[in-house]
């Protein structure tokens, strides 16, 4: 069970100068706030010419650029085709209107069970804990999601927890978003303390890109929370390319494993990012070196503004077949697509 007492303060918080001032924000929250939000600043830092980059102010206005500085350090300077840069840079191609690419491609609107709870599959309820992310991924199917209304955090999760408690067929809660780890740890602890009162829950799952894009998020306070959870935890990170891993990410993964969670990776197949056998095999091998098993390779969800990232099914299948021929079985992710109304992710 979750201890009723508040989590012990982190060392830096414990050293707060005077009781009259608020405790300083955790280190990761400061890094979060220092994220780059200006495409021109991002490009200049990489020695790239903004005029040649095809950036779009309209795309940036509808879904702003956001990228932590530590993630930018993993990009190759001077390379407009860098696979990490492609994932975050708002470009003119996003303004294209392409038939078949809509606003709610995955049917989240229809699968809403309560405020902040989406259930599509048996036994698993997805809790939209927050709408915020530390990085904004251009291909994300949630770029059009009406977070202001859908975020369970708004009413402190009461309706969401009630809906899950009322359905004994749910044995796993998936903390998702947005990125659930963008919530401060005491907030997460408050949420899981409420869920801990639901007897039929057997597992907790966390879907988060933060350990990859801002590994400092995996701090002592977070590990303490994770270690004290009353359920086995599946922790699904999200990395699309081997270059997203560096020594700091490796260290964050080691800390997570130390807290006893099962680490898995989900990736999205993306044109210009990882649409080659080398890139996909490299991702699996690099993830495993960090202690993370490949889980899913998702076909892109067809939402407006992402068509230029799409890899056709026949090409996806042949890439996957090449992975099967090349890698140990446990290094091959399942190639899936989300189809509205299905009972689970559909294998291609
Ligand atoms: C993807 C997804 C899940 C998890 O599916 P798994 O196959 O168990 O990983 C659960 N709920 C929703 C709404 C999803 O989109
Ligand atoms: S971190 Fe995840 S939810 Fe957030 S923008 Fe990226 S892909 Fe989407």
C-alpha cells in the first residue's frame, strides 16, 4: 500500500533556505521549463539555416514546438535529416490536407468511459492523467485531442477513479496522457493512493516518454513512489531511434529497473526517422542494451498533419520481415495498428 504520510523530501528540498519561501521545484521541473520552444533557436543551436529548413509558423502555432535541451544535445549538428530533429520540428508539410487523415483517428472520443478514462480493450483502462508532455512529437495522434475537457486531473480524478472502481472487469490501469510523469510526484502518489483502494486492480502500467527525453525526471522521489506501489508495474517508454539513448538515459533506465519495474519500449514507424532495417534493428539493440525490451512498433495513426510520416503497409511488413530474419526473437517488436472498434491492437 501507499504510505499515508507524505513522501520524504528530496535532499535539495530538505535544504530549503527559509521556511517562509516555497521549497524549490525539483531539478527536472527547472529543466522542463528551460525547454526550447522557438524553432529558429533550435535550428540556430544546431548550426542550421531556418530558411532552408521548411519550418512552418502555422504548424508551430497549432501545435507548438517543445523540446528539452538534453534531447537536442543528442541531435547531430548541421544535419537537417537528423532523426531526432525530424520528430520535433514543425514543418510546412504538416499543413497539407490529405484525405483519410482526420481529427480523431483512433476513436478516443467514442471510447470515453468517464472524464479522463478511455477504455477500448477488455481489462485495461487508460487514464488520461494530464495533457502535458515534455516534448511535442509532430506525429502524435494526440495533437488534436481536446485535453482541456478530457484530463482527469481537472477534477482531481474523482470521476475516473469512481468509474474504474465500479467495473470489476478492469484489472489494469494505464497511466497515460499526454505524459503522466509530467505531473509532480506527490500528485502521482495522490492518484495511486486512490487507486490502491480498488481491490480488483492487479497491475499498473505507465506510458511515458519522459525517461527518454528528460531522464532527470527519474529522480529519488519518483523511484521512491514507484518502489512503494502495491502492484507489479509495466513501464512502457517511447523511443523511436537508437540515438535517443545516451549515458544519462541508460542511467535513468538502470534506476527504473532498480525500482523493480518491467521496462518495455513502444515506437512508431516514421518516414525519415526509422524507416530502414538498420534504424529499427539499431533501436531494438540499443534499447536492450539499456535494459528495455521492444514491445510495439506502431503504424502511424492517421491524424491531420502527419501524412508525410506515413510508411505504407507493404513496406512496413517487409521491414518487419527483415527484422525477424535478422534479430533474436525477443528483439522484434510487434507491428500493429490501432483500428477503431477492435478488441486490441491489430497485428499487420
Ligand atoms: C493501446 C491501448 C491500450 C493498451 O493496449 P495493449 O495491447 O495492452 O498494450 C489500452 N487502452 C487503450 C485505449 C489503448 O489505446
Ligand atoms: S510524448 Fe507521447 S503523448 Fe506526448 S507528444 Fe510525444 S508521442 Fe504524443
